[in-house]
C-alpha cells in the first residue's frame, strides 16, 4: 500500500462565512498555528474599504427602486449620486429622479462618509464595518504566495488549484488549520496514479517557464543594474534549483536542463555582480572601473619595494606554451603560471616585455567576458593600481578568452596583488 500523498496533493480553498477581521487580532492566532504573522494580509486602505462599502450597499437597492451612480471617483475622493428609478410598464418607460449625494474624501478625515439619505446611511454602516479590516478577497494573494514559496505548481492558470510536493505537505497542513479558524476551508486531495503523468507535465512546465523567464531577464542585464538586483537573482536561482530537485524526487521530473541553465545563469550573474561592485555608473550613463581616473601623480608614484621571486631555468629544450616565459636566475618573476578570475582558471600564454597574456576556455571565463561586453568594457584597458588589465572573448587562436596585463617594467603581478584583488583576480591559483 502506497503512502498517502507520496506523490503530493492537489489543494484548493473555499470561503465559508468569512467575517471582516482586524489583521492585528489574527497575529497571535497565526503564531499559535506555526504560521508567520507576515502571511496575514495587510489592510488594503480606506479607498478600497469605501469601494467595498458602496458595492455592499448597492445589493438589493434596485428592488427598492434606487440606484447608486458615480459622479466623481479619484484616488482621494468618491462622490456618488442616489437616484430613484420609477418604471411605467404601461408607457414602457423609466424615469430617474436625482435625490441626494453621498461622498467620501481622504482629506481631512477619511473616517467620515457624508450624506443624510437612508442609502447613504447604509454605505456609512458598511464602511464602518469594513474600515481597518480584511475580507475574503484579501486572502487570495497571501495563500498563493504561501503555496508558491513552498514549491507548489499551478494546475490552473488562475491559481485556484495547486499541486504541492509531498515534502511540503506538513507545512501546508499548518496553513490549513490556521485558515479554518478564519473561515476558509483548505482542501487536500490525493493524486490518483492515472493522473500522475498530468501532474508530471505540469511540474515540468512550471520549471521550464520559470527558467525561460529568468533567461530572458538575464539577457536584458547590461551590467548597470544595482548589485542588490544581481544578489537577489542569485538567491532566486538557488531556490529554483532546490525546487527542481524536489520535483525530481517526488515525480521523477528531469532536472538536467534546470541544472545546466541555472549553472550558466549563476556564472553570468555572479560575474556581473563582481564587476558591478567594482564599477561606477556616472550620471551620463558612462562607466568606470575602481581605479580609473586616478591622478597622474598617483600613477607615477614609485612602487613599494618587494622581495624578488626567483625561478630556475628550464632543464630541457621544450617548454609548454602555457608556462611562463623563461627568466634569468635571480631575475624577478613578473608573472605566475596561473591566475584565477571570476571563478575561472587562466594560464599564462605569452609574456612579452609589455604585455602578459593569460587565457582560459572555461565557461566562467566566457560568462565574465560576456558580462564585460554588455557593460561596454570588454577589450578596454582598466586601471588596477600600477597595472592595466583587459579581458575579452576571441582571445589568441585556440583560446576562448584572454586576460591581458600591462605591467610597468619595475613591477610584477605579485607586487600589485592587492590592487588586482579588487577586480577579483587571485594570483598563484
């Protein structure tokens, strides 16, 4: 016998006699049921309350021969006309007589509904009941948010029915018992074996749609977004990765595409975040690196003396082209054989008198170069202390990405390690 809810559950809600409630009064009830009080909907405001009061008071009015008709309706003011409607069947006509107005304004006192007519009194009573309270309509978005934050997938586009993975059933049960106290029935239904393929398809589509959205969004990133934007997206990628694993474990839904796409997005956005933290967006839209624009005096200042690095000369006639160029014994080594930048390993490809060139074929290197291209910085020399650096795709033949350094003859990369670290460059990787 299979375990109940072993493949998750369908869930939906039904309201029953839900009375307007003060959100503050519900906070201790939520806490007692293990539900974060932040889940409770917030009061939507007096403007919404007066709209609801007008709708509530209008019910049945036509049977009494009255109509409520808007005269002026803005974000801060409501003025409605109370109209008596008289029907003459013999003459086949309707007569309308304007009787009074009813009004509400956010200023100076939003608690007052103005009007002497009996219909105005009904609106006032309804408004006083609804003011400061939440009603059934306010719960929909909170319930949806709770379910989706617990990895539920929509079975219908309108969100009225969800599939919840088995790993989240207990959390959903807590929600169910809490909602029962406020007048909302929360129903869980088992998944019959014959509809499991439908649920699998829904789960897969929900993952794929989210991946498509994130890919499209990342394609629009140009490197000028706030660092917090990139940080939030990285958190979103991690949550979607965890959700994909839950779906795989519950339904056997494939996660290969999700893992591949999220790996790519994480590399790209991580590189953009690292680079964005080191750049300044100017009012004219231009961008500059951390040390760009330093004074000529500071650039010309002599470097602090450092201990010389020494290497032995090669003992054979052949040298791998990824190794550093040979140096004379006792001469400072200007370049380590490998460095790491934005999570990618770069190896020394060429060491001329003026430029040190490192290359990498790793995906993280390609993402970093693509990020710089979107920021308009690829292939441009950027200042890092006394050293200038440039990264770009289309490196030397046989290498996808190149990272080049212009190092003054009196300097080595090691002597500029601190300045290079501001760009995320690590030596002796």
